[in-house]
C-alpha cells in the first residue's frame, strides 16, 4: 500500500468511526504509562507520540504534568479530533500530520513512543527510514518505547497486513542504533472483547562511539 492509499485509508477510518469503535482503543494506556514511569522520564522531557492521533496517552501525560509533548499521526482527522477532545489543556501540545515512514523532524526528542504504528511498516526501505529518523531525532541517551503485535497477535489490523515482532526480532532489528532495556508481552483487550497480544520494548539510543561499523 503506497503512501497516498495509506493516508486515505486512515482518514476514512477516523471520519467514519468513533474512538471506541476501533480495536486499538484503550481508555488508559497503562503499559505505555508504566514504561514511562519506570524509565523515570522527567516532566520537562521532549516526548513524541508516533501514530498517537486518537490515543489518550497525551491526555494522561498532560494530567501528569508533562510539558513538552508532540503528537504525530498520518491522519489530519485524527489530529483534529484529538485537539477538540483535549481543548485548552493541549495549547502547548505540538501536532504534526505526517507519515512516520517519511517524517523529517526539525527538533530532537528525549522519548520516542510508538504503540501500534511501527508494525504497519512492512517495506524494508520504510522500516529503515523510520529507524534512521528515530535515532537521528533522539537526543544523546534518548529513549524509545515501541509496541507492536507479537507473533501470537493478529496478522492484520484494519484490513492491512502488519509485521509481527518478538522481543528477540525487535531487539535484533533495532540493535544498530539502540540498546535494549526491557521487553514484555501484554494482552490488549479490544472494545469487542477480543485479545491482541503485543510485544512492548524499551531502548536507549547508543552513543555514537558504540555504533557498529
């Protein structure tokens, strides 16, 4: 699926479905919040949430006092819905409409968070572009938290084939730029009372002196 089709696909979903009518909906993104808490991410940290247009993570981070949040999504509709939902509380949130596979950030972040966006990238060039962007846009020692469907999870989502990962394949795929901190698997209960198994991993950006090659 090319960029144009992918964008239109997600615009259609967000224009026709309510937030709790999609499988990835979660009123409390507990796993993501737990990782952020365990990593002791300071309230002043620059955080970017990839594919977070309709996620409630930004709401919870704002409630916790985080001050420097960016939300990126391929869907302008998802971003507009989030802006309306948050209202004046989100006056300092930075909103970006972009495809994560072709995103060119102009600032550096302390935490790159991605729940269920990365696994939609199945083309090797797009995966490489994404990981290159993530490591380039993270400050020295920056953190990455990423969640994808595991090998026991679905093979498709919203009619699109995804790429499954395990803790070991995720670590292997990211090891060029990132050192693993922790990986877990977790079941997400969808609004339809089905279970989706995710692998969530945290990584720290490697110092330039330790990069292979």
